[in-house]
C-alpha cells in the first residue's frame, strides 16, 4: 500500500494554503464518513471491518498528500518516503526521523533501504495495532463507537493534511546516499 504513490489531477495554484485547507476539509469529511460507516456493524462482524476501514482512510489520506504536493508544485518530490512521512509523522514521529530531517529551512528526504523501511514499518505497525485494538473495542458500542471512529478519522486526516502542507511548502532535497 505504501509503495503506491497516487497521481493527482490537482494543479499548482497561487494560494496553496487556501486550496490545501479546502482539500483537507473535504478529505477529512470523506474519511470520517467512510470510517464511521464501516464502524457501524457490531460484535464479530464489526471486527471484520477494521482493516477495510483503515485501508479506506489511508487511501483517502494518500490522495490528499498527492493533491497537496501537486498544489505546491512538488509532484516530483512525492516519493514513497515522503508519503510515509506525511501519513505517519504525527502518529509515529520517532520512526519518521529515519526518513526525513529538517536542515535549516529545508527538508532532507533520505532514500531508504529495505532494512530502514522494514524498521519504520515495524514501528508504524505497533501504532496501527494499538489503534486497531481501540477501534475494535468501539465495535461493541454501535453508535457511540462509530461516532468516535469517525471523529478520529477526521482528526487523523486533518493532521496528515497539515503535515503534508508543511512538508511540501518547504524546499525539499533528496539525500544523495541511501539510509541503511
């Protein structure tokens, strides 16, 4: 899933902040609606909806990141590493320091080796497992649980959008050596 970087039809614009805010709001609403709907089934059936819910939200968020990159004229800087950084920085910040670092006024994105990507994926996996357990528990309290899942998806998508805007609004450079 992470290896896929979606295309964007969004165009570079003169006021990327305003356009980004509109994209974030729309994506957050879509993520909340999808997550809340998939969280409605209760009991064992509800547990079966956890993975589809998370994948649906990440797909919406990945498209948001791609659109924000395009709005800022940084389509060429959208790599699997920058996608991982934007999607998971706010929830797994320690893991993301292996991918991107701030150097003065610019972001330095490192091309990651398979070992680094596996390490990052492991750290993210722990965070995802914790979220899935919390989400799974909410499947036993139908409307309250679905509302909580929807609210979290809205918040999470908003954070992804803010991270992506900050990231793509800056000067981005790719490291010339691979991180091992």
